C-alpha cells in the first residue's frame, strides 16, 4: 500500500510498526476493503465452528427469511 511513497522504506515501515503507537498515513490511491462477519464457518479440516453473534445479525436474517417464506 505504501509502495508508491518513497519516504516509506522497509525500515521506516518496520520502525512505525515496532513503535507501538497508532499512525495515520494518507494513501495516494484508494484500496477496496471488504468487511465480513461470520458466526459460522468451516475450517480446513471440514469442522463446523460457531461463534456468538454479538451484533444480533443472525436473528435479523432469520426473521427476514421467515417473512419471505410467508
């Protein structure tokens, strides 16, 4: 992401990462970001895992599906 910014050498990046402080850097070009939220997934062994739905999205989705089925 910083490849086109010459002031951000590998050393400068490493130092910033090791500083332990948050740093904001303006990028010269936008990058697409996709945020996903999974409460169930299958790992590379084929095992199904579930996590708590802290945002309540699963319940909302189930309600929408129920409304569509009626």
